[in-house]
C-alpha cells in the first residue's frame, strides 16, 4: 500500500479559493530576570568598624601623650574592650603602629593626588612643598611615625611600607614632569623639606592678643 504523500506546500502564491496553511511559531517563554543583591557580610563590617575605632583611639593617645604612650591595655580600656579581645584584631602594639603607618601614608597619597599643581615648574614645586609642609606640621605624631624612627623596635611591614612607596612614586612623577629626575636632586629636595618641617614643628606659636602683656 503506497504511503501517504508528504505535505508539500506550493512555492508560489495560492490561487483563488485555495486555503492558506498558517504555521504558528512556538510560543517563546517569558523569563523573569531576578537581580539578587550581594549578601552583606555584617560580621566583616563590624570587624572593620572595630579596627577603625582601635586606630582612632591609638591616634588620640599618640597625639595627647606620645607615640610611645600607646599601649594595648589603654586602647582596650578606652573603647570598653578586654585586652584578649583586642588581640583578635591586633596581636601586638607594633601591629597597631603598622596599621597607623599605612593609614598615614595612604592619607598623604590621597591628599597629594587631589591637589592641582600650577602649570609653571617653579610654582608647581613650591605648591607641592607647601602641601607636604602643611600636612606634616598639622599632626606631629603622624609625621613622626611616617618619617622618624621614634619607636624602638618598630619597622613597618612590607604591606604598610608599600603605602609609603606609592606616595613617594606620586612625588617622583610630579617632579619628573618638572624636569627633576636625578635621585640626588630628589634626595636634596626631600632633605630641604624635612628641614623646614623640623623647624616648623619646633617653632613656638605666635602670641595672640590675649597672651600679650597689658
């Protein structure tokens, strides 16, 4: 028995009276796209907030007394934390100094990167020097930690020291744009700036009218 012939649709338009076979395309499902916000790590956020509080407290002690006066016990007492709990964030006093060192140089790098230096070479060099001078004398404890070895036995870690190297590279690049590329010239310039900062930190404040004798 012959098989049923295949349904062959005409390749030309149908004539009058012919039925047109309509092929309905399959329905395309609608996919609902759901964007899920990343889950917050609240434990990490609390830990980071505690670290910031510890560092802020350490800076307060250093500015009030001295860098050497920073102790784990006093920091813990001031923030209402037991010393063993503090060790879960910083395992030693030098670890606090290390984080403070990195923080200070990161702040300087952000400040230096945000200033707009004048176009003239001389004016740009003076503006950069003034920015460094103002940053340094604004906070004695911060400057000592950044540039002077006032804490016996403390050496910044490689991670913390990288922040100071990044800031120095910003300074080197700014000087190179003004034609100062030799390392000896850079060392001379930083030495001069350090001398000015030292004099500024030792200078006595000018008397105000209320302090002047009648």
